[in-house]
C-alpha cells in the first residue's frame, strides 16, 4: 500500500518531532521539501527502521 505525500500539519505544537517506524516489508520513504515542487530524497527502509523528523524536516512533505 502507499500513502501520498503530505504534511503532518494539524497539530497545534510543531516543536515535537514526527517519528515514522517501518514494520514488515521494505519500503521507499520519500522526504521532500517545504513545497510539492521540491524533489524528494528516497530512503530505503527495512522493518525496524525509524525516521525522526524534527526542526526544519518537521515542515517537509513526506
């Protein structure tokens, strides 16, 4: 399954990081910029991998 690029922007407090935990199958995680036009960086994740997005990365599409 897939999840389209999005921002987690519904929280009132953006000072807390976003944590993404990969479970099960391998996946390609795309981390873009602050706009949809910014080219994303592809990260290959395996089960048990964790991505932590804080600071400016908190404001990026993923």
